[in-house]
C-alpha cells in the first residue's frame, strides 16, 4: 500500500525510526487534552516517529490522534510517578 500523504522525513530516517518532538498539530492536540488535567505535564518527554500517513485526509487526522494519545500517555506516566515509579520518556510510533 502506498502512503497518501508523504512524511517529512527521508526513507533512510524512517528506516532508522528517527524520533522527534511533537509537531505543531500534535502539540496543539496534546495541550487540548492536557489542559484538563489537575497536574502539570511535560511534553518534552514525548518522542514521536514521524512517518507517512495511509489515511487520505486534508486534516492530517493521524497528527491529532498522536496528540491525543500523547496526552493519555502523559497521564499514565504521571500516575506511575505517584505510585513511586521513576520518570519515564514516551515514544510513540
């Protein structure tokens, strides 16, 4: 299956699973989720493998979904810290 929306990274970087911070669309979706938390979160702990999308959409729904999942992952990471686990970084693929 050929991707409908080409990713911003070269094929070599995609092979290496290059991790990067949230892009602006992902960051906006992340903060829409995180602003409702009663605790603070740190979006710099999140790394995302940016790649091609197989969904044909002018809105880049995969970026919004990534931001929402990143927000949920931040909540779980915070709950782990409350239970005594060490701080964790979050990697989304």
